[in-house]
């Protein structure tokens, strides 16, 4: 696909073109936003396979529900909302099976983006692992709010739109989540960081990518329903 063809096309027009039958428009939306969706899913679920499946579920749902988009929010907010809902669905199902999203060092290592594993100092990697391990112990609603606000750097108002809850709810979930994290991370205070601050990973999503073996491919060229996984909540 020639990405330059859509260089001057905004997200909303791309979605409209997809609805009108343009075969490559949705694929361009996926190319633009997949990495940030993947980062949110990975940090919310703490498991690469679950995160890849959640992103795939979300993109399938977005592909199918594009005609319902009314432009009341940005397309990226709409996509993030669908992705977070898919993550919450999977996290609740995992909780009902009493499985922990992160339970050993190898899986924690997988949560580090490739560029962080290769380039970040050992101290940063250790801190990041401990933050993610603690984050995984929070209720999923608090975890999702903290991932969006403290790790991805979204303003509270934008996070509220993504989560489809009032801004006060996001603030409350973040405050409760940080309060629960403090006793788990007190020993990190010597690292010149507030133990309730999750900004270690903030805005470091540029190097992430959905694993090609699990993520949806060529979503704009054909109905992604043929890919593995069901539709997420739209």
C-alpha cells in the first residue's frame, strides 16, 4: 500500500473512506495508531499474547462498527476506547479464572519495549519491571486509568473520554491506584522518584509494535474477521 496516498488525509476522513468502500483506508488507520493501542493493551494486561489478542479484537470491532462513528470524539479516542474495553473484558475473564496477568520474571521482561531492553540502563529496567509487577496487582479499572494517565501521558479529560467515565472517576481511580502502589514501591524512593508516579514509561511508545504473528494484518485490504479472535466491545 502506498502510504503517501493518505499523507494529507485526516483520521476522520480515512474512517469515512473506509465506510464508503476504500479498501486501504482502515489499514492506514491501523498503521498510524497500532503502536499506541498495543502499548496501552500490553501495560493493562501484562501479557503479550493477551494484549495482541485484545488489540486484534478491538481492530476487528472498529472495522465492523466504523459506520456507527458519529464524530463526537477524535478517531484515536474512539479506537482507544474500543481497545481498553477489549482489555477490560479479557482482564475480567482472566480474573474469573484466577490467573495473574504477570507472575514471573520472564513475563516481566517481555513487557519492556525492545528499545528499552537494549538501550535503557539496568537500573531503569529493574525499576520498570517492579512498577509493572506492582501495577498488575491493582484492580483492572484502576490499572487502565493509571496506564493512560501516568504511563501514556494522556490528560485526565482524554482518559475519561477513552474510558467513557467522568473525569472525577478517572481521578479517583488514579488516586486509589497510586495509594495502593505506595506500600509496594516504598523501597524505590531512593531512586529519586515518587513511588506513586508511573511516569517511567510515559510517552515511550514510539518503538513498540504489535508482534506480526499475532496482530491483525492488512486490515484495510480485507475484513479482519478472518483473523483470530472475536470482536471487542464497541
